[in-house]
C-alpha cells in the first residue's frame, strides 16, 4: 500500500501512532498539513503512549521550509559543502521546549557523529 493523497497519508500515520506498533513514523507529505490533522496526530500519539507503553513519534517531511501549524518542533538538515567530505548541519529551528540550536554531523570510520556547532544559529 502506498497512499498518494495527503489525507490518506495522514490517516495512515494517525492509525500507526494510535497502535503504538513502532516508535517512529516518517511521512513524506506533498504539502503542509492543516492544524486539525496535526492535532489528530497528537491525540493518536497520546493514545498510543497510554495504551501501548511506547511514546510514538511522527516525523513529517514537508516541502520548502515547513511551517505546519501545531507542530512540536521544526528542524532542518542540509549538507555542508566540503570537497570529499560527508558533513551535514542539523538545525532545531523552533521548539516548544528548547531554544534554537545547531549540530554538525560528520562521517568518521563509516559512522555518523553529532557534535554541537558553534554558538548562534543560522537563518534558513
């Protein structure tokens, strides 16, 4: 099964969160979801955490710079261009419970390592 419509994708995510079958659900959405579907995802995750013992998390991938209403946090990940290097920057743009922050992710001996970036944040 591979749903195409945003409504169908969000329904699948909601059901997975409610079931608490997996700890993480990743959904690649064609656009920004409205507040009501996002709120339904919150409620489904709360039900899954209560009934299944696991607090499931939904990662909603959206086009552009994001900005869906009702989300807990907004993140961005992008490459850091360096010849021959596999470096990335992970940025917490917005969060209800933590300030903006950046991390650098580098590949070393086949594994990725995450380290805090220098002070300040970048605008995306």
